């Protein structure tokens, strides 16, 4: 996998193993550097992406992450779409509650990932999967 990032050109990483989660982190880091995010914002984005990539693997049974650098005229950012065809999230309100976990671990959960980014959108349907779009913008 290449980590060369071109503005507006999406790069997709399949998520089927722990190694793929690492690859997502590397790709997101490269995109964040390319978008000239601050080191703090790079770290926030990579942390959120790591959590969501792991969730895609563990709870969604695998899927993909599509990473794109973007501009909205006055700022640059990184947009990531995580998608799976897994079981979906049966109770989204509960899953977005601070401190909620189904894994019994100390993961950030969806609410923690949501706090680390500027834009967070989620679609899920039981039996059909989950799609989460996050964006972090330069300041």
C-alpha cells in the first residue's frame, strides 16, 4: 500500500486483520500531514480512525476505510468513511453514550471517537451494516 496522498483522490484500505488496522492508521497519518493538520489534530484523527477501524474489524466483521483529503475553500481536512456489512448497531443511542462498551475494554468507543473529530455522521441498520463518516479540519 502506498501512503502518497493526493488532494481529493480517495484511497481505500480493506480492513480484514489487525495489520490492516495499522495500515489505516498509517494512511490517515499521511493524509493528515498532507492536509497540514497540526500535530495535535493529527493525533486526534489517527486515534479516532484507529478506534473506528478496530470496531469495523471486530464488530462489523471487516470492511473498508476510504481516506480523502479535502478543501472547503478556506481550510483543508481529512475525511474518512468506514463501512462494513456486519450486523449493524441495534441501539445506536446506547452505543453513542459516553463510557459504553461491548468489549469490556478501555476503548474510546463511538462517543470518544466523535469527540476527537469535527464532523461525525453514522448510518447503521441491524442486519445491513454500518457506515461512519468523520472529518477533521485544519484550524
